[in-house]
C-alpha cells in the first residue's frame, strides 16, 4: 500500500479512497483472494455468515460467496462497491454488498454474524476510532461469533503517517481483550511476498454474554 499525496482529503472520508479507485492506484489490492483466508475457509465445515469490513474490490468476499457462505461486504467508496457488484454479476454470485460506513453497521445488525473478517481496514481507519471499531465488531457478531483478521502492518509505528496506520499487536489485542479471547495468533507462512513477516493472523472469539 502506498498512499502519500492526499493530505487535503481526510482518510476517514470516502472521497479519499474513491480517488485511488478512480485512478487505479490501489496498491493494497492483491487482485485475488488472500491465501491465508483461502486456507482458513477450507477448514470451515459449516456455511457461515461472514461480514467483511472495508472490503474494497471484494476478492475474499466473492471467493467466500462462491463457496456458498452468506457474505455481507461493506465499503464506503463508490467504485469499490461498483467493482464488487460487477464481478458478482459476471460470476452470478449472490452477496449482500453494502455501500456505507462501517461505523453505521450497528444500525443494521445486532448479534448477527458468525464471522467478521478484517484485512487492511483496521489500518485504514483513524487510529482514534479503533475502540469504536472493536465495539462495532462486538455488536454485529453473534454471541459465539469470531473476528478473523490479518493485522497489518505490524512493523510500522503508529506515529508514522498513515494510512496505513501501524498496528502494534500487543496494544491491539489488549484493546480487543475487553470483548474477545484470542484463540489463534500466528505469523502466517503464506503471506503475499511484500507483506511477509509484516502481518499477523488472528482469530478472536467473542466473550459470551
Ligand atoms: C486499504 S483499503 C483495503 C481494501 C480491502 N480490504 C483489500 O484488502 O483490498 C481500505 C478500504 O477500506 C474502506 N474504508 C475505510 N474506512 C471505511 C469506513 N469507515 N467505512 C467503510 N469503508 C471504509 C476504503 O474505502 C477502502 O476500500
């Protein structure tokens, strides 16, 4: 991901991201399902309801839908949503694509999803909103739901200019610990080349009510 020239537009606004989609400067987009998530979803015996936050062009969302899972993909950039809709239509896939702000999802969903999936959305939002993000994830997951995420970039400092804003793993898991218990935390061997050693795969279980 390389985002440098947009200080005039705040990255909390959809316009900031829309500009990159329109110019094709989407360095974060790997153009295919994420290998780590492809392996993980293969291990799932049941069909799951999965919500993907800041889904972008939706490669993971589309892949999970192809496998028969019930997918909700959310993004506030118009072009990302358009791209997802076009690809879904081409592949005749059904998924719930929401054009909106993830921070409004609590108005639509409560205790709903088996899984909330995260990849490069947490590092894209304003770090001051990380508590809000975690509260939101807790709110929309069902009582036995799980947060499945690749936390990136773990090698960058929060003080450095973002997005992406650095993700210190201990600090982040400490924030999640108000609502979640860690059931997996590992450095994946199949990260894409440019992110090797710079991301951590986590599965966190929502604490029971
Ligand atoms: C770095 S991109 C990652 C996209 C996708 N997860 C991927 O890996 O290709 C961050 C995405 O989050 C979206 N985003 C950022 N803040 C958001 C918010 N508050 N609500 C909805 N989408 C948001 C942006 O529009 C952008 O598509």
